[in-house]
C-alpha cells in the first residue's frame, strides 16, 4: 500500500518547507537544506521534488510579490497542505515505530543513542 508515500528527498524538502514556513520558496529551500544537512542540492532535483509533492497534493504553490531582483517576476512560495501534514505524520510515525522495534543489542546502543560498553 502506498499510503502517504514520501521519498527520502521529498521528506527532506517538505520538512524544510515546514521549517521555513512563510519564507519557503525554491532558493530558500535549497539553501536551508544545504546549510542544515551539509548536502549539495541541484535546482533540478529541487524542482522535481517540488513538482512531485505538489502532484501528490502534499504542498501547494502560490506567487508572491514581483521583485526587481527577479526582473519583475514573482517568487513562487510553497505551503504544506492538510494532506501533506498527514503524510508527514505517517512518515514520522512509521520511522519511529521501526526504530522502536529494533532490539537495543542489534545496534549496540541503549535507547537514546548511548553506546553499550
């Protein structure tokens, strides 16, 4: 079942949209991911993920004010939809459930990330 399917990069993008909230537009999302994760992001990959998330109904886009720095073109902003919030919650809960199901000895760690000696 593909209920609320989010790819790894899609998850990063939608979480970053949440972090940026009202300031979530393409370049800002890209910079935030690169800064937080020390990971290079191409605009092509970013655009593809944004289109996929919008096609799934997880985000919606809207145009902001036109700016001189963009030759009069408006920035395209993104916001998480109610369906997107459900997808995020489902993904978080699924990951947490899997982490909780791993026996502590399997990773050589105690709950909370401390290593066994």
